[in-house]
């Protein structure tokens, strides 16, 4: 799930990431996180990288413990296409600024959403009849996450997920603690460890999920691109969300979140799974969108934009 599972990233972060740097976000198809990118401190400054796994030894052991085969581990972390592990800085209390979404109040975004709804009317008719999720909410999410596929991210997903999943490596925790402590003397090592564990628990399972997707779809893991939080496609799902909620909307035998029909069906399926309907109370709607991206500003933007898209689509269909 560009920045809560979130594209937190992800979405997050983007973690990701997230969905925009709203489109390359971070959250719950992609959880919101704030790990930085390629200009990080090399891990060699505090530990020599492994010649076999390019410094990813901690993550390799965690993945092996979680059932990833040695063959897959060598193919990924021993490949020259996989960058060396570098220090992963993270924030203890990441927050998405409201300004991240302020641009979506512009008329062009509700116009983009309305045009999408009209162009895909037949698909949305079936989606609403089957899953009961309002079309304008699905369209709003796809607009915010990727502008209906215009901005899906160009980062190597396996690398980005691996970085986030490595946040809990002992030397990475120590280095983060040192940096955090220099800024705030009240920071404790336990706080840093808690955040590191959360990032590992959130993103470690995404790597086996990604490997499963690449095998099923016969795709090289290094060729899958997305946000800096590891989210991908029009709805900016994390791999586990793709596996759980992805739907072959155009019935071509392949689920692709870069395909408009698959993306709109999959997004609606995600929302429907948690009970999103037009007639549920507003607070329930907010709680479900919170699962998609744990950001109040994101929720406000989706709800406001969806109303704008609905109104704009009505105007256009009456012309």
C-alpha cells in the first residue's frame, strides 16, 4: 500500500513512498515511514560489508529464518544489481505534513478523477454493484496515489523494502541512537529499538511476498519499480496487499496494478474487505481509509476529493 499498511509509506515514506511524493508514498497497502535514500552513510563506516551478501547479512538471516530459500537469497542479495547495504536513518515519530496534500484541492484533480470515472463507467458500474464501494472514493485514491498511473515510482522495490526491513539491524540501531541522542538527550535506546522492531515487523514479510509475486508473474525482482517505501502500481499497494486484494479486473489472466481495470477493482476490493459502503457513518469511512494510509490529512483529502469528483462527473454527464 505514496506514503499507513501506504503506500506508511510507504507510505511509506515515502515509507514509501508513499503515493506524488504523495504518489510515491508510504502506507497500509503501504505504511507511512520516513527512511531516507541513496545518500546514506555506508555501513562500512561501522561494519565491513559481507563479500557474499553485500552487507545485507542481518536481513538475509532474518529472511532465512522466515523461510526464504538460500537460492533466492543468493540470487537477490548476492547479485551485483543489488546495491550494498547502507545505514538506514529513521524517525521515531514520523508525521505527514498537511501541506503534502494541499495541492489536491486544485480543480484539475477532481477533473482527472471525473474523466476516469466516465471513461471507465462500465467497469465502475460492475464494481459498485458487486463490491458496493462508491466509484468516486476509488477514483480519489487512485488520483492521490498516482494520478491514475502517471506517477507510480521508479525505485527498485526489492532494494527499498530491504532497507526498511533492515532498520532493526543491531549496528543500524546503535547508529540511529547515536544520531537521535545528539539531537535530543531524552531519547532512549529502548525507543529506538521499538521503532526498529516496528519497521522490521512491517516490512520483512513484504520481501517474501514480493518474491512470490515475481515468481508467479515471471518477473525479475530487480525490474519491479515503485515508491521509496516499496509500494507500486496505480493504488500503491505493498506486495502483501497485492496478494490479498489484487483482482484481475480485465480478465486477461494476469493481475497488474498498472492496468486501470485491475487497479480500480483491487482498490475497491481493499476498501470492501473492511466494509466501506456509501451508507456507513462518516467515522467508519474515516477508520477504513486510515487503514489505507494512517494520516488524517490523507483521509480529509480523499473524502473531500471524492465529493469533488462525484460532483464534477455529474456535471460532465449532463452536458
